[in-house]
């Protein structure tokens, strides 16, 4: 008989409906104990699924104990939540964005075993991200020389918490760009990052354009240049480009099922798709990556072992965010 883990959900909105609820409902060893702060439009769904509703964090003691809390409420609302659940749960799965400084990152997670606290950087489980990660580790295309990360998004959700700096904590970089930065860093697996120069533009205190250059210390002890372009203002291609000795590899995260493209430096105008010579790109969808990520986190949690899902493994992502915003 499988051990059943009880999960409580804090913040029952779009992210839960689109990315978490479908997964949690199919995992045989997960039971959703309750949901706090549901969108009023979803109360009927919760009632249909027979998931108890909590209207206030102060009512937690009236509901069943939970093993893991899925926390998806806005960044700026979380401080009282972390205080209220401290010592009452065994693990936390926290949606991004997570922290703006390394000290904040450590402060939030310090009271939990390393294997029990996850941050939802789900793109780490994508098949194409792990193919690139293995290519770099195996030196398939030679030594990595440079990396460029670019992402553009041209719709601002006015009227939602994304437009409220107190709730969102930041603009495009913090809310969406962090996924791309984390994917880049996870695929390269550097020892450290240090900023060289940063140009950041704000509108109503929200960052809308970031152009940052970093020095990345690789596992082999060599330093390479890294560029991050996250922008509402500039037309970019939504990709991570890895520049090796003889080829460049372009990874398009926005189209999750598209294979990476290999472009030789020699000017013959010929390109190659990674899946021409490598197989098994799975998972290759948002729900697919989420399912794998949840399964790997649960495995970490139940077996007391640290994995790529855990907060301790994304310190450099937080450090990169901190260095950009401190400029």
C-alpha cells in the first residue's frame, strides 16, 4: 500500500488550475486536504471535488494536518503565511518567484530539511533542457564559450497583482524572466555567477527591460560570458543560445516541444535539429514537465534525498536576481 501524502493549497487561482491541480489529482499518493484563499469563481469546483475551503490563514488549526503545502499566493503576501505554517508542515512546494536576495532565500528555507522544500522551476525537468545539460557535461560540441538568454513579453496584466509592486515584488524579470534564467543556469551548472554590468529600465517601479552581462564560473574552472536580455521593450527571440567552439545551439523554451537547433559556425547556412541524432525529448509540454517535477519532488521528500527540485539547488538563480536588482 502506498504512503499517502496530504497536501494543502494556499492560493487557489490560475496557476493551480492550469499547472498543479490536474497533476495532483492523478498522483495516486497525493490527497488534497484543503485549499486556502480560493478565487470565488472556483468555489463551485472545490465543492464538486469535495476539497474543504479555508477563508483565513488563522483557521488552519481547524483543518486536518498536512504534509506538504503548495504555496502559489503572490510573493508580497507570503511573509505572514510562512510565519503561520512554521512548525506545522513537513514540506513546502513554493511557486516562483521565490526570493529577491540570497539571505531571504536562506531565511525562508532554514527551518526545513533540505529535501523537503521545493521551488517550482519546472522547466528543469524538460527533456530539451536535460539534453543540453548532458551535451555540456559530455563536451559533445567541445568547450562552452558563451551563453545568451533572451525573453520578451509584451502584455502587462494591469489590474492584477502583477501590476502591484508590493504584491508582485518585481516586474518582468522577477515574474517570468526568472524561469529562463534558472533554465540557463541549471543547464550550464556553473559554480558561481558574478555580474559585470546591468542596464535595467523601470516603469511605475516595475522592471520592464533588463540587459545584463555576467561572468559564469564553470565546473572546469573556466569563466565564460553570459548575457541576459529580458524585455517588454525590445524584440527578442525567446531562446537560450549556447556558443561552443564550432557550433551554436539554440534552445526555444517558449515552444517546449521544439528540439534545440545546431548552427555550425562555418558559413554554409545549414542547421541541424538535435533530435536528428538524439532521442527521447520527453517531457516536452507544460503538464508533462510539471508531472515529472512533482514526482521527483515527492521522491525527494519521501526518501529524504536532495534533488534538482529543492530550493538549495537554485541559490545561484536567486543570486543572479539579487545582483540585477541591486544595480
